[in-house]
């Protein structure tokens, strides 16, 4: 049985590991947390830091793997691309290209080179450079690390003093020696998950993103998205331009799209690794396309075209919602209103009774998928969702 290494093993990697097993591979996972649900599902777990590129390379060599599949983390993808390039394994961009895609400053430069919409951004590594950036960009603006996702280290700044505090926080969070100050783009936020083949987009899924207390962390997403066919075509055209410029390998191109009121679409924070929190299931349940298997196939250098034939004629009304809370405490359970509960299609709960909820801005107890009969019912049910789906803690009344 051929062996495949996956750089990760949390709940997020479960769909990828399941797809690898369906294809008949022996799956070896690696990551620092031995309690990850994905590691328990893999055939072999080897504890290690998947952001350590040389470690990933060594594991791939030691186990004579046929390929490497990236976990749902940018550092996991960079390590996979690095090891694949060293070993001549298929399905990944060059390490240089991977860095361009997964570093915000390099990607903004690429957008400008391609003549594509991009927020004005400036690299800053000192307070004096930050002050100059503030004068040029103006307020409000964003200060963010260039190498992190999920809103980590990102702050909106309305004054120079706020910008200085944000700069210190971002520099503390990043692994690099600089961060970026960036123009704040206001608009509707959407997720875009595309598949590229021969430099062209052959599949594209769009969602509406949702945010709860933490306005930098996506709490949910639902589809079909409120986006016109014209905007979808424009986004796909931008992805095609990027794919051509970088000669991207066949496979996933996932990003966030901010659509402004004046009709401009900005591609933000792209990645070539699978998105987390079971997003792959959102795509599958909405469209009929096995997104997990398509990604796995592409990262192993295999064709995924036949999977696209399974696409539904019309997308279903699906929502993927993270179970979150607005306070700290001790987790006791989850309460879901009866009217909402009847629309549950699937769920994965990993929280255990008695565990602490220490950082409610990031805490997730699990993920629930809902399937609704139409758009009206979907939007009605999602309105005030966290009044209908609550985490119960000891300090609840």
C-alpha cells in the first residue's frame, strides 16, 4: 500500500484523510498536538512540528512516501511544497511560488504586477516606517502580520497611537521581520474556493461569510452566495491571471473576496492548501463535488476532472456554522432550538464537558451543517443564530 504524508491532523484534516483512505493510501500524519482528531483517523501518527520544513522532508524520506498532502495551515503547505520540491514529488508549486501566495506582502506585490485590484499596502519594520505609512495610507487602516491567517494579529487603527500598538502586537505575532500597513477595504466578504486546471478555473464555489464576536475570525459561511454571475466571472478571471503569471500547478486556489459597493472585487489572503473548519464539506454538500478528493488528487499529481461531473445543476442551501460563545467559563454542553435543529444535516462536536472556555473570541466547541429548503428559510434561521445555538457553561443563568 502506497504511503502518503499529511502535514496536520486536527479536525480540519479529517475530510482529507478520509479521501486518502477512499483512494487506498496508507496515511501518515504529523503535528505537535497528539490529541488531534485527524491523527486518530490516520494509520500512523508521528509527532513533530509541521512548520519545520526539514522535519517534513526527513519524514517523507524516512517513510518513502508517494506524495505529501498539506494540512489546513499555511505553514503546513509551505513545508509540503518545500519537501516536494526537494524530492521531486508532484502536485505542488515551487517553494518560491508557495511563498508568494502565502505571504501577504508578496501577494499584494503580485496583484499590482498583474494590474489587479489590491488595497494599498506598505511593508513596515520600524515605527518610523509605520509613521510614514500612516501618512500615506490614512485612517482607518489595518496593521497585520504577513504570514498568519484567521485574523491573528490583525487590528484596525484609527490613530497613530493605535497603529503603534498594533505594530508591536503584529511584530510579536509574526515569524518575519516586518508586517504590513494596509488600506482598509469595506464591502461584503465572501469565500472563494476554486479548482485550477491547465491555468484556468474549472470549478469555483462562492459563499457568504459570517462573523460573530471576533470580526477577524470567520464563524460561519453559507451558500449559494449573494454574488452576481458577472462578479463571479471577474473573480475567476483574476484567479486565471494569477495562475498564468505564476504557472500554478493544477489544484486548489482558495481566497477571500471583498466586494465593494462600487463593484470592485479584491482578492485577499489566498492559499493553495485546504481551508479549515470542515469547509470542504460545505463545498461538497452545496455542489455535489467531492472537494476533499479533488484537492487530494491534485496534491498527489492525479487528475480530478471526473469529480466535477457530479456537480448539482442547482446549489443546495447549506450553512456551515462554528459553535461559539460570547463569554468564558466551563463548557457543559450545547443547546439548539428545536426549529433550527430539524435542519441539521451533519455535525462534529469535539468539546468535552468540564473543559475551560478561556478565550471566547477564538473558542469553538464544534461545527454544525444545516440544509434548508430555500433561501428565505435559510436567512431567517441564520438571523440571530447564536441566540438559537448556544454553548452552555457553568456561569450561564
